[in-house]
C-alpha cells in the first residue's frame, strides 16, 4: 500500500444503504477516506472526475444512469496519466447475474451488505492497490498494465450483461424513415454508428441517417466481428478503419475509409489496438 490513506467514492441512490455501507467501511477499513457519497450515475461521474478517488463503490441500478454506464463513461473521461480506480459494484442481482461478475473478476457486494463479505472485498481491494503501487515503483509500464486489467474487466462485464444477440443472426438491413418513405440501408454500407441524444446517427460513405433505436439495443444485433465498439457512444465497421494514430497525450483516434472525420477511441476500448 502507498503511504497515504486510500480514497473512495460511494454512489448509491438509497440514502440508508449508502449510510450503512459507509459505516461498515469505517469498521472494515478505518484508514479509508470516503471523499463523497452521491445518489445517481451522472453525479458519480462528475464527482469522480473532480476528486479522482482510488476506489469506486457503485450501485448497479441508479436513476438515469446505471453504475456500469457511469463506470464506462469514467473510463472514457479518466485522465490518461492517472490509474483507473478499483471498481466494486453493489448489486441486488440474482445469483445468475452475480456469476457474471465473478467470471469477470470485478468485485461485487450483494445488498444488504454483510460485514464478513465486505471484509473480503476490502482485502481484495487493498491487495489490488498494493500491487498497483508496487508496479508504479517498478515501472510506469507495469502500473499502466495493472490499470488496463481493470478496464478489460469492465469491458468484459459490459459485454456479459448486454442483451443477447437475436437467434435470427446479425442484422443485415436497416429500415430507416426518411420523410414519408422508408430507406432500406444495408448494414454492410454503414461506416459507423454514433449515439446522439435520443437518436443514433448512421453514417455511410455518402449519407447520414437518424434512427431511434438506442445504441445499446442496436449493438447486440450487429456482427461483433465486423462492428467494433470504440467508445461508449461509437461503433465502427472494422473494415472501414484506415489507420489508428496516437497523439502526444496518448489518446487514440481512427481515420476512416469513405469518411473525412476522425473518431476518438476511449481508454476502455484502446486494447483493441494493442500494437500501439
């Protein structure tokens, strides 16, 4: 462990449960400093980016934005020169969903939080922070690898909890309303999809369309080998990627065949391009 006290942020929309968790943490980990307690995903993101805690205790289900969605947004926005926090999810999911958490090695706590289980979580997080601190001493590359492992686990957990793909196979054609007509757009013509407010932008080489299907509902219908998620709001056709570049701050971006714009690759999905 590092010499300074570890810091944490709690995101829980039920005030009594948030208070109970903080009280149990005070007993299980007296040295831990809880920097803030918030009640929704958007506030969790805002506070985490301001305070840069080392541990996040996120309720899975919160108003507006789930704990998973908040963690994914943080992965996009987290400073490149800071290690990503250790993630602990608090959940009321049934046993089948809990198995998904266990498989991805992201720690979790079941509601109501039990003292004995919390102590195991604390020990696991303390070990993770200790390993991270030692890696930072040994080399910056080792520390980065430790942080990347957390991001890999988060990405895999997002995939594990995504809606299953339709039995009919990947989507082949999009039916898109344009004025008083419906355009039939082959999915193979799409260069990328981008979430935009209540719509999803559909970009081909020559046209842009809007559809109302949320990106998280559209994603399971796409061929995962052909369409890669590179940001929480962007899915690109792999065959349309022309080049990948890294700027001085270490951030990745893609240039595309058939489109002039460049697309940012979030930290969460940068491992798709490990050669860089």
